[in-house]
């Protein structure tokens, strides 16, 4: 291994912006066409090509991709829309904005446990909840880029499935991109994620033509999705939002998707090295991966084992003091967050989510990490464990 450089900060996430992205952005600024137009449509086509979907609707964040998805499934234009009081199911480690629309739109939210072995949803508890609670909607994340057991998921009788792929661009199951078989799937292009669209951005993919039109309408103020005349452009068929991506963002996104395979390879290589070395350390572990999955890790999850002689705060404070940025395991357990939770119904004990709340954290796995930085992470973990042993 290359010698660790303890003076070099290891940032949690880093956007990779090169000359090609800068040139593309300057060209847009010089053109004067800043709001959504041809480059946004091109970016959407590139997203479809990359993930293998028929349709992609870009927007201005992964959170708004989730908002649009839930709102679209409640549109009266659908033959069988979701309605207030219907049940959706999710897992306790879900990101808050994945379920905020369900709460705000009046859905009943059943929260199942996570699985401490992989950091994802507990598939056994999910199956039980589906059988007993009869949810019409499931919103489930591929957390940190790790991949859900999609075979088991699609054996369950759930009318609408939204795969939250905001952490998982490039992740695959049985060779297919995650989200490919979902009713809808969402992506985020925030700078700490796999690619960026100049700061903020997101997308929803689907193979359903009607849902595609509803998504376009909702994103564009609720306007008619097919606009041929001036009057059409100001005819509103849904109570919508303004969540549009800009031409500037799309220009950067097109460049980043174009060289994504190189970025993906670096992330996979970095993750393999970190997971291998961390897996050898006493008191620490890494998430299990489904044998048919190929994650494109957004970050590196690290789990403290139950017999650890230290706390999460102690190890993360030590790493932060050595310039290694850390993050908690997102919300850990949504039921422990200081939110108004009257519509959230825990499906039994959430013991594994509590474990992740108290014993799991993230360090970096972006494509800009140097060998010295990777070694710094490993050597710092070894040094800490030596101090507490």
C-alpha cells in the first residue's frame, strides 16, 4: 500500500469536475438558454440509455424525484391511483424525504425493520407486513449503493414499487441496473453522489407511458404534458410543482454520464480495497452483499460489532480529528428522529434499525480518493483499535 498521508483531509464526498464539464457549462452560459430545453431532453435520453428504461424525467433533486413519484401515483388521471388513507410500507433506515410526501399526502406509513447484516430492509419482516397490512405502495432504498434482494421483493404482492436508487447509480442485480423493474425509480445527482448536475439534480425512471406523462406534468407546474399550441402551454391538468432541471445542470450531467464507467470502476476498486481491509479488523465489520448483486458504493459503511469496547462517537471523533470525515448511518431509525410521527406505524420491534443507529457510520468512497487517502482510512482505524484494545 502507498504510505498514508495523515495531513491530507479525506472528504466524505467530492464532485469530480474537469475541463469537459467546465467547457459544457460555459457553452450554456454563453448561449443564453438557461432553463430546461434541448440539453435537458438529451440528458434524460442518456439516463434512459444508461439504466435501460423507456422514460426518464429529470428534476432538481433526488428528494423531489421522490415527491414527484408519490404525487404521480396519486394522480386521478391513473386508473387506480393511491388515495388518502392507503397504506405504504418502507424500512426504518429510509431517508426522510423518501416518505415525507406519503406523510403529507395522508398515506398510512408502515415501518419495518432493517437488517443489520446488510443495512437494508429486513426482507422477512417486509414479507410479513405485506401479507398482513396489504400496502399498495412500497418505497425502499438501495442504501449506500448496496442492493436489495430484488428477486424476493418482486415476489411480493405490492401494486406499486418505488426503488429509491438515489445512492445507487451504477449498481446492478443479475446484470440489470437497479430500478429497472420498479413502477418508478428515483436518482439523485447531488455532488456527494455518483455524478452531479452542477450541484443539485435528480431523475425518475419508468416504463409506463401514462406515468411518464403525469410526471412531466407535475414537474412542469401541472401543465399539459403534450403541448402543441400556445394555449396548451398554459393549460393545467394537475396540481403541480416546479422541479425542473436547468440546461446548465444537464450539460454537466451529460458529460458525467458519458464517462461514468471510468468513475464506476474507481468506486468499485476503492470499495473492494476498503471492505477487504476493514473486514480483517477486530470489532468492525462491513455490510453483506447479495451474491447476485454488484453494488456501486456511494460511500463505505462500517459496522461496530456488539462486543466492541468503544462507542460510535469515540471512533468517529478519532477519525474526524485525523481529517477523515464521517457520517452517521443516515437516520439510523426514523422512529428515533424528532419528527411528528402519528402516521408512522412501526411493524413490531425495530431492533436492527436501532443497532444501525448506534453502531454504524460511513466514510468516503468517491472516485477522487487517492491510494494514500485510502490507506489513511485503514491505518487510522488500526491505530484507533490499538489504542482501545
